[in-house]
C-alpha cells in the first residue's frame, strides 16, 4: 500500500510540474511524457511515447543526442545544458536540459530521465539587455563629444569611439589611468590635482589641457566632468565629455575665440539635450518595459519554478542597474526639469542634491514673477549658478551660499553670494579681464549671448557675483509656453 501511495504521489508530482519531464531508453526511445511536455512541445503522450527522442531535436543538433547518450552510458549526469528543441508545429524554443541516468534494482543503467525547462523568456531578456547596452553606446559614439566614465576608484573604464579615434589608441590602452599618458607633461600635474580634488569633493569640474592627437600633435581640449549618483543618492563615479578646442585656443583675435566658444557651447548644449532625450526616450523606455516584463515573469515563476525565478531576479537587477545608470547619465548631461518645468524647478532640485552631498547650507530665493524665460536664457542662468556654486565649494571655504534671482521690467538679476575668504581687488580685475578662474570664461560667454553683464564684489567677509540680463518687455510672465522635456 505504501509503495502504491508513493508511486501515485510521484506520478502526480511529475504531471503537475511546469517542466517537461521525459524518460527514454539508452537507445533514445521515449518511454514517458508528462503533461508539461505535451504543452511545451505540442505532442500528446500517445504521439511521443515509443518515438525516438530526435522527434523534438532539430536536424542540425542531432549530434548533441549522440554525445548525451554516450555520457549517460558512462553514468554521467548532464546539468543545465542550454540548447534548442523543436515543437510539433516546427517552431524552435530555447531550453535548459538536466538529464540523469536511470538505474534498475541491480544498479545497471537502463535509461535516462530528462527535465526540460523553457528559457525562451530568459533568452529574450538577455538579448534585450544587450541591445539596450548597445543602443547606449551607439548614442554616445555618434556624438562629437568625447565621452568618458570613471568608477568610484577614480579609474576610467569607458571611452567613446570619438575619444579612441582622437588619440589613436585602444580601450585597453586607455583603461584605468592609461589615458593620462596622452596628456601634455606641462599640464599633467594641474589636471591631476583638479580631477582628484573635485572627485574627493564630489563636485563638477571643468579644465583645459593638451592631449596628444593620433597624429602626434598636442591639441587643446575642454574637459567637463560631473559626478554620477543612483536615484538613492549613492555615488557611482563620474561621467565627462571633451571637446577639441585647439583651433579656438589658437585663434589670433580674442573676439574670434569668444565667438567660437559661444558656438561650441550652443552645440554642446544642444547635443546634451539630444543625448539626454535619446537616453530617456529610447533606452530608458525600453528598459522600463523590459523591467516590467521581467518582474511579471519572475512573479509567475516564484511558486512554480523558484530556480527560474532566482535567475530572473538576477537579470531583473541588472536591468534595473542599467536603467538607473542611464537615467542618472541623462539628468547629468542635461537637467530634464529645465526644459519641462523651468529654471526655478531645475535649480531647486540641483541645490537640494548639492546641499545633501556637502556641508554647505544653500539658500535659494527666486521671485515668483520670474516665470518662464527664453530657453537659452534659462540654460545660461542655470549654468552660471552651477559654476558659482562649484567655485564656492572648491575655493572659498564658505559654509553658506545664497542665491537670489529677481525680475524687473527690463531685466533679470542674478546674485550668488558666499561668506568665504574672498579675493583681492587685483585678483578680481585679472579674472574679469582675462576670463581666468574656474568657469568664469564660460559664465561670461553665456551672458554675452544675451547682452548680459557680470561683475564681482569681494572682501574678507565673502564674495558676491552679480549678473544682469536684459529681457524684452513682450516676453510675458504667465503666457510663456512650457518647453518640451528633454528627460
């Protein structure tokens, strides 16, 4: 009686399994075929039992069965062998096979038990993930900006095709600190100091240095880097972009240099916006759909196939990680709120994030009547405030920063103030005359596009940067149409 109960219980388990469970003789003849095998391969048990196992093996994979039978004959087990099998209707499906020898009471091998698991969904997810990663690389490599990425250890692990083409070297040669071999010896120590200090402070940086071109010539490039964070605020390293500015640097007249830099900034801003939109709309949405599909698949598999669910969760975690990285990169390249909701919303989010990662208390005061401004003007003000805060955190030693943006009838006024160590009058004159100092040239050029002005006031109690940008009276506060979002 107990034997009959055990036999019936085993039969029930086999029939209720989501995996196809098949037994066969050592000659490959099918001797049993459960319900899941019927569903998976389309053959009823009456059609399959007595047939050779090659019934479900594609012709180009027949050699696999020979090898499997040889191994079973030697008493070996085949674990998680991934292959392709054929359904009754001719369609192919990806499966994972576990095949064990069956022995009689005397220990003699008389057949084999095969468990087949459908992994088509897993394969599709893996393919979609690879395609998403490829799309991300295609987007960066299609850009004229030379993109690089570094991990939390300060070592670079990614360089876009533009970078590699510029230096004429391989990714393996540039990996880690290999890229530094191309930096001009006179610029190396300065660049390294800026990079390491900003990295330690988790602050954006901008620097110019000479990089050896594949022709052997040293060319000036503009390098901008920003820290990357997960949505939970975990620091993940840096992402940066470089532009070849050698021609501008070599220009004979200052006005030509200024005009070229302005065009460069516009091109870079547009490219940032385009890349951010591509990352969000293409790769981001694809990963969202993929993640939802995986989550549903894992949920369905948790009870019936825990092992498949565990594998699915691993893939789901990878998809989520890639999604976070793409979303973070999209925001860092171009703040989506700047286009979607305007200057006030973008600055509030930026200031909140910056304050959380530093010991500096930032106060932001934006008048209600500022409203929406022309697209380029909002970007110019955002970048100016960003550069001012970077200089405060990097150089002033101030524990506080105050930002005020107000709108008069004919202009917008921006004021950024700190309570740091200040600068001498001679230093201020030098900065304004030559555009030296971190980000000062960029601030001046952005303001110049809109006929704006800037001056700096400083004493031993702190520094104040004040800018004014004319605004046409016909730009009404409430009627401004919100711009489309880039992220």
